């Protein structure tokens, strides 16, 4: 099979979950005799005239088309339809005729690629790594830091949520207990309503045209189902390349409790909660160490906030980034990891990697995180957004004899990439065969 994989970003410059999964998927396809190439957005330049420049790369054996987008004068719908990228991908598909287009998330790439694939009769699969098709923020996390309990029936509600990035909107919302937002939606929200209604209608139509949408968690599938999105939806777990984690050494010995955070240094990841929790713990008792792994330059202002929260606490270290090859060494130095996200994470690879290494995980009782970590079995849950409750769970690991060992014994390995890819390849073949069967016979 000849598969075109489209994703918003790609390694080595970007290494979040969807990017790493797409990289792993591409390598697996190539290693098993299929043709695969990736198209991604590498840079955005608001000063350059609207358009696309494509740069070909071969990254660790994976063919990659890295797109550089100019945004000056770009159409208003570029954030969700992105006709600039759609046009380039359409020309690429016409020239190379892939058997299938597999879109990951949709963010930055845009859903216009699905529209073009439909026009060219190329089968289409989307993996929903987040809530981008439903939420202009893609996280269902409001501008005031609260999770979106229910997608607003009125699209103007989404426009108001985007306004909350600005202090002059956020403060009245907080002081009024939400009355400011409801008043804005009722009295002012016209233009915002129209823009968000157009986004919703376009993305709903795009998803209706796909042959299959894949949800890596039951939680995410439930959100899309209750949102009445008209598409064929299948829950399919993500698998890990277990070979590269086979070299993780056993947990370190000694009296220190070694915690780790591995991921993006960004507010929605809740790293501040973890720092606050550790700062609440008494200095006496079992020694504790927290190492925060991630790129501190990704969000400099947030990193500065973290440093302020850390103060001079010697127990907390910003350990910086690490490469994929270094992951076994990093996990080998930890007793367990913490995933404190404040948004509805879908299926965090960091949890799966920790479990593959035999490490328990403490995580928010929220979204797909709560599915992957079995509370009191292979990890612990804490109340979302509650640094005090997170501190309580960490303190239990310091105080309760045998708790860490019991959780460690409860860890079971996640699905391997071979298992997961077998299911995905079956879906590929089914979609391709169904599309071929639906095409009218050619008259010779």
C-alpha cells in the first residue's frame, strides 16, 4: 500500500504525541514493505505573502515534505480549511496517487486536504488525537483555564472563550461568575458567532466525508459521539515500539523517591501543579526528587513562572530536553512519572512509555489519562487541577510501606506497535477495498 500521512508537525524539531506516533507509524509501514511519506507544517511566517514552499527531507529513513507557510494575506479560514496546504497536497496526490490519506488531528494542516482527497477519490482516514474538529483551541480548555464541560450550543460561546485569552475579558468573566460571557454572547457575539458557525459547519462536513475516524480512547470517542458528529468512528488504541524500551534498567535503589515529568513545558500540561505539590511536601521524611524533562524554550514565559514557583527548592530540577534514544536512560533513573495535565488528554504516550518501563504513574482523574492508569493498581489518580490532592498522593508514596512496590507489581505492558499496526492495516485494507468497490467500472 502507498500511504500519505499528514500531521501538523514532525520530528526532530517537534516531538509531542501525535508527531512521535506518526513517525513511529511511518517507520513501521516502511519496514513492512509499504510505501509511506509524511507531509507536515514546519514553519509559519506571518510576514511572508500567503503561500506554501515545500522542502523535501529524509528523516531517519522516512520521506518527509516539510511545508513552510506564508500567512500575510492568508484567507480567514486558513486555521481550519487551509486552502494553501490543501492545494499543495492535492497536486501531490494527483502526481503520486496514494492508496490512502491518513490525517492526524487536522491542526495547521487543515481539513481542506480531506475535501481534496474526496474530490480525487482517495480513501481518507483521520486519527483524532485531540478535539480540534470540535474546539478552536483543540484542547477543550477554556481561556480562563477551566475545562469545557459542554461544547456551547451557540457558536458565539466559542468566540467568547477565545476572547478569554485577553485580560480585559477574562477578569470580568471571573468576577461575574460567567455572567459577562453570557451577556456578550446575547448582545455582542454576532461576528464571532458567524466565524465559529462557519468553522463548525465546514469541519462537520469534512468529517462526514472520511471513510473512518479513529479515536485512541473511549473518552474522546464519547465526546465526538455526544457532539453528534456524523462519521464512522472506531476506537483503536495506539501501540508502542517496545523494543526501544527493553533496555530500561530496573528502578534505582536507595531511599530517595524519584519522580519525573516528561513532556511539553506548557500550561495545559499542568507542570505548575506538580511543582506546587512538591513545594507543599515537608522537607523532613523520605527524601524526594522531581526532575522535569522538556524544552524550557518552548514557552519561555511559562518556564519563568515555573522557576518562580520552584524558588530555591533543591528537590526540583528543570532537566531540559532529551532525545528519543535517551528515553530508556531517563526512565531508568525514575521510580515513577507524573502526568498532571489540566485538559482532557486523549491517550498520552508518556503514560504508555512509563508502563512499558515498569513504572507506575500518578495522573489527573480526567479524560483518557484515567483510562490508561488504573487507580491503586498501576498508579494513582488525583483530583484535576488540585495541587493539594496531588501532594497528598505523593506523600502516600513517602509514608505507606510497600505502596510503590504494589503499584509497580500492578503495571502491565501497553499494546505493542505490532499489535496496534495489525488492526490499523486491516482498517486500511478495508477502507481501500470499499472505495474501489464503490467506483464505477471503466468502459474499455
